[in-house]
C-alpha cells in the first residue's frame, strides 16, 4: 500500500494500471485489474496498461453491470466472489470515493482470499478509486475508457460542471442521475457540504444544445459563487437570477435551491418555477413540497417580493427526491407519461428493498429509458437527498 501511495506522486492517468501491477506483485495477490464504469452506468471496462486511447476499449472486454458478479459488486457496493470450483477464484471489490462509485477491482487468486488479504485489497480499491478520481483531471485516458458513445459538445460542457454523482457522509447522502448522458444540454445539478449544511441545487434551462448548456453553465457557476460568498438561500436566488437576466435576457431556467441543516434535519427550499420535491418516509410518499415558490431564474423581477422559502423538518431516514420534468414526461409507445406516481412507486419500492441510494437512482434512469425505448424527448435529471439523523 505504501508503494502504491508513493508511486502515484508523478504518475500520469494512463500509467495507473502499472502501479496496480506493482502493488499486486508486492502483496502476492495474483492478477489484479481495475474496471471503470461508463457514463451511462451500463458496463465496466478494464483499465489496463495501454488502455485509454480513443476507441481502445473493445466491446468484447466490457462487462455488463446487470447480471454479473463484477456488476453486483458495483451496484451494491459490496464484495462479491466466484465459488472457484477447481478454477481460479475471482473476487470483485467496489472502488468508491465518498460514496461515488468509480468501478470495481478484480482479484484473481488460486484460492479464496483470507480475511486479512481481503481487507488489504479493499483498502487498495479505495486508494485506487481516489487516484482515478483525481488523475482523470490530468489527461484523457480515463475519459476515453468511460465513453460508450461520442459525446456532444453541449453535453461535454454540462458534464464538466457536475460534481461526482454521489456524496455519502455519516450525516447525509446525495446522489444524482443525468440522461441522456451523451446528448444532454440544459439540465444540471450541484451540491456541497460544509459548516453543518448540505447545499443542493437542480437546474433545468429552457431549450437544448449549446444555448441551453451555456445558460446552465452560468446558472451553476453563479450559484456556486453566491454560495461560496456566504449568501443565504434567498440572496443566492437573487444573485443567480440577476446573472441569468443580465447574460441571457428573455430566457430562463427553472430550479430547486435547497439547504439541509445536518444537525436538526431542517430542509429549506426554493422552487423557482420547478416541480416540488417529494418527501419519502418509511416506504411511502409523505407529501409533495410546495411548488413553485418563486419565479424561474432570469424572471425573478416579475414579482417584487421575491421567492418564498419553505421549511420542512425531516425525520431520521427520510429522503427527498428532486427531479426535472423530463423524468415524469417520458412517454411510452402509446403516449402514456411515466408520471409522478410511477416515479414515486419505483423509488419507494427500490429503497424498501435496501438497495443503496446510488443504485436506486441508476435503476430509476434505466426504468425511464426502458419506458421510452431508449429515446428520451427531454433531459431527465433527478437528485435524491437523504438524512440519517445521526447527530454526533
């Protein structure tokens, strides 16, 4: 493990597999390799020496997330192993960073791993997840591996804005999804944790393509700037509204702006012309949060008093689901909407089965895509916020 940490100091992204091989030799772990998840979260691609050039990941080398041991380790964030049966044992360990799922680490050994070896390799998987998360910023090798299709420019802009899909802490967890992941233009989400507060925002800019992504870029960065300047939720709304009005006149973005106080579970929200969040508790929908409570961003001056801030006291274990209209307006072949009730039923049922929140959201987007035969007519984005109530 020390060799892995020291060896990464000047390692380029494409050279990370070499570090893995060296660490495996030192540990006597047999064959070890990384699999990284694609943007659509449908398959895992081996990250090996020489991989990472454009078009260098043969389809035959990819492993489906659904129906495989490697995919199960990724989906449920828990180790899985083959029974062996006279052949080499394969163990798959999840690679996660603060709850964000990076991929899995495959370990091939002559026999089943001892508990001590498994613990060391699990720690190795965590370190590698952190290295992948940081090294991807220094080159394109990891990006090439993660792309199942060419990405449109508008989508490239939006993905460059997004935080990791998941952040998990002892107090709270937030996880998001974004589809179609290679063609999205106007949707985005953001979050940040600090000073005892989880900040969450969801944006849906009018239009599609470069114009929508440019407006989304302004909205997200104006939101971050206002938040980092220490403005309260009301003034964050006013600041983002001001910048959109100045830079994109006659256009607008709907949004959810939210703050969760981690110590008390008090959730404050502004619905800027956007669908309200859904409060989920004990396997059922408790209520719809009031919406809208303000004008869309860019149109805020049309009402002089500004937005209303809604407060909701969460209970330990509660979840709040925020979504854009593309989620519920997905249409079946006969024109029926996916709808809010189907959305609620799916999320509640999946969470009740003790499926982790990030996997619940991945399965949700697959269900929406299946419902509309993989052809979404609008961006579909959702964010699930959970509060544990563990006040330490």
